[in-house]
C-alpha cells in the first residue's frame, strides 16, 4: 500500500468466481498483495466491477472513489482509492480481515 497524491494505492491478488462471495481472504507476503475473492466470473469486466464494489464497501468510500489502476485482465491488480489515508485504509482492511484492533 502506498500514499498516492489524493489517496492510496492498494495491491491485490483476486480470485474470481468464488462460491464464498466477495471477501478479503488474507495476505500474500511473497507477492506483497492482499488476497481477496469475488463471486463474479472474469468475463466482460464483471469481476473487476465486483472488486471495485468490495473495496468501496470495506473501505467505507463511494464506489466512484475506487479506480482499477492496473491489472484489468490479470489476477494481480492495483486499485487507487481517492480521499483516503494509508492509516485509515490499513485499519479498515485489518477489520475486514478479522485481525484489526476491534477483534475480540
């Protein structure tokens, strides 16, 4: 994750077509990417739209603030989220993964 001008860039490793639905599933330290799943298939941009919606929901920002910056045809993607600090993004991602400070 990097601070980028008006927001933050987040590296993701996406598994489309999941039966479990859209979720953060972990972190790949080798690739330095957050792992997530989306239920949509990787056809016609459906998985990318699902990913944008997932990130907007998890990060509590409007979908219009999330842009797929690279990796449209790849499992390895980078999203840019406007108007969000790195600290807030990390806290919200940790909470979504179940390992944040709010975890009991």
